[in-house]
């Protein structure tokens, strides 16, 4: 039996890297497992390689991305054990230690951990509109991944959606010399008025910096003459075997653009697959309209020894994620017996102050970019479960026929039983079931998630090594 | 459609359904094929509809391909390697581990 790690961290994004650095600084035995080829998570995707091989593009992506390179360098040198291309497919909570099952290079093995930090970050909210399953329909994040990890850009791109990422992506494409054809801003008119009273709060802490960045991005688009359509609704992607056009309304006026690639984006939500499978209690955020695992001030979930940091615990952004990672690290050091309560609190105190600075803008942003109603109540003909090809209308019919919640919809229709294991349809199915029964989404609940969290072959399972 | 920026990384070649495709070292199979002009990556098991990568970060499972004889692998999560064999797949994974391939005339590989 191999030794038990003081902490196993799942995910090498900002939260995971920051936590690992703090743990290693205090001589904890720490292991970081991450699915990607290099550290950085999605926000700093490909950052190490790009800074070396494509310095011009690296510079064009700006100082926020460059920060990720510094963080990754500190992480590489911190003394934490790091395994890249390592996919965690099950975590089993235990009394003495938690079991973490990980697949690497086609072989699975088990590691043991006193504490597990889930730092698996966010995913983009599904944007179910007509035609969103056609080749050429992608997320804004997908376009960013292509740019950051492969230096590949879209030539005939329309960006449609709401949230900071819409304008960031447009500006990054411009900086890379790939001019988007248009930006379709879906922020509803009502969001502006609802967010305005929260603006004073957004002027505290690091808020002004975020606001200035956002305004700068919008001005850059105007300067470059990229057409921006406001108050966009009724998006439909057109094409028979791939996207060729996008139809929409702007300020109620019907419009039509040719586009081979459409990036859709309606904000990001915590990736709940792992915390759900672990049995962590989740709560519903009615403004951001997403579930998030319930945590205390140190990142502890409802499952003993399982902590959550970063956007996986609620959306706060990359810099907030670092502070949360270090706060969780302080708690894991206490759990490992390396710090007493007072020392943990001393270590966490400056991180809490830093976190508050970065979160000051969130109530304003959350309200301004609260997803429009059509995202959570798509028309009957729109595909919701992409894997099993189940429409919103079929889910509503199942609700009428007696399906009480997402898990019964699954039994009726196979929604959530396809390859993505409900990642793509889950958030929408919960909304549809809640609306159909006139209950809250929290009451409607969410899919039960079961291992393996990602597919592994039966052969790999049979040959799994215990320790 | 996608295009590549100026890129000093080493070029490598892999096999896509019998045709050579050039990729850059370190990128994913999905990125390499999108850059090469591929639109449809697979046909679904239910309706046979054409699909391609949606998220590029391992969430959506719409980029499933047969890679080196193993079906239903996430092309966005697999780093492309020299000489790798990649095929589109129709529907679910076949029992022998290899997916049913597309006919040549159905290919929309530009």
C-alpha cells in the first residue's frame, strides 16, 4: 500500500495550481491530476507552449493571459507532483482516505488522499437554439481553445451571446488578425436596468479594473468597425449538414447573416459532474441560474475531506479562483496536521481580502449577464439532449405524462444517458421540468451522476492497479 | 472555416481515412482536422445527423472519432501524433472496437 497524499488536486487551472503551490510550500505531499497536456486549465490553455513558440500571439492575448504563464512556472517549480493527461473517472470518499481513480496512457490506477480538492472549473452554459447541433456551431470557449492551443482561427465567424467572454473573444480574434464578421449581443434590455443599482458596489475592490477592461474591449471593436447588434433574440442557425447562415432579431428587427462558424455563449456555469458524483450537496443560484456545490468559507463541501475551489464552486473568475485555491490549501494543511486552526486562519486571511476584491464586481456582472429567458425555455422543436436527440417538446410531454424531475425524464426519454452523461442537457432539463411543474429548479433537482465520469475501456478497468 | 496563423511548431503528418493530413506538434486531433477543413466529424447513432466539435474542452462528446482503432474517443482531448490513424464514425461503437466508417462519396473533407 502506497502512502496517502495529504492532498490530491483534480484540475491544474488557476485554483488547482495556486492550491498546490501553497500546499507544497508547507511541505505537504500533494498530487495534481489534470486532463490536459499542460497546466493552465481552460483560461490559461496552452500558455506555456505559446509563450515559447508563438511570442507574438502570446503578447496579443494580453497581460491577463501572461499572468497564467507566471503562475504555471511557479507551479512547475513548487515541488508538487503533477500528472498531465490524467483523467479522474471516480472518487470514492472514505473514512481514513479518499480513493481517486485515474486513467493515464490507457492504464488506470488508484491513489489515496486525506483531502481531495475538486478544482475542475466551469463549462459554458448550453445554448439550445435551433441548429445548435450543426457542424460549425461552437462555443465561444471552443474558438478560444483553438486559438490558444493550436493557433487556429475562424475566418467567417459570428459571435452571438452575452457576457464578458463575448467581447474578450472578439478582441482576441482581432488581435490575432482574424476579424469577426459580427457580434450579436443577446443581453436583454431589462438586464441593464436591473444591474444599474448594483453598479456602485462594482466600483469597489478590483471592480474598476474589470469595468475598464470591458469598456476597452467594446471600444476596440468599435474602433475596428466590427458590427455589433444589440438586444438580439430569436437566434436560429441555418444549414442542412452544416452552418451556413444565422437568422436573428436585433431590437425586434429580423436579420440574416452568412457565417460558416457561429460562436454561442451565455455565460459559464460550474462543472458539477464530479461534485454530483461525489454526493456533495448542491444549491441553486437563481441569478446565475446554475447549481453549485454548497461550501463553507474554507471550500469544504458537504462531504468530509472533499473541498471545492475556483469556478467549480461558483463563478468568480480566474483571479478569484487563485485566492479560493489558497484558502482551500490552508484548510487542507490543517486537515493534514501541518497547521493548527489559528495558523490556518492567518494563512487564509489575506486571501479572503484578495478574494473579496475580485468578487466585488460579481453581483453587477451576474445581474447584467443573467441568461435570457429563451436559454432556459427553448421552443418545443429545439434539441436539448444532443446525444440522444431529445427535443424540448418531448421533455415537456414527458413532464405532462408524469415525469416529476430530471431523473424520471431520463427513464422516459434517455435524456442524459448518452456519451456526455448529461453534461450538455442537464442544466436545461432541470429548468424545463421545473417550469412544467411550476416548482423551483432546486426542487426539480438534477441528474444523479454515476461513475465512470468519462468512458474507459472494459480492458482498462480489468487491468486497473490498486496501488 | 478555419485557418492557421503563422506557426513555427514542427509539422507532423497523420492518416485520416487513408489521406495524409498535416498537423502541428502538441495540438489535438480535433484542432488539426478543423484546421484541415473537416466539417462533419461523425454521424449520430439516432438520426445519422452530422456532428462536429462544440466545446473543444471535453464536455460535449460531439467530436467522438475512431483513433488508432479505438472508437468513441474525444478528438478534442487526444493529442495528435505522427502516423496516427483517425476515422470518422457512424453511430455508436461497433462490438469489435472499430466503428463503421463513412463511404468515400459521403466525405465532406475539403
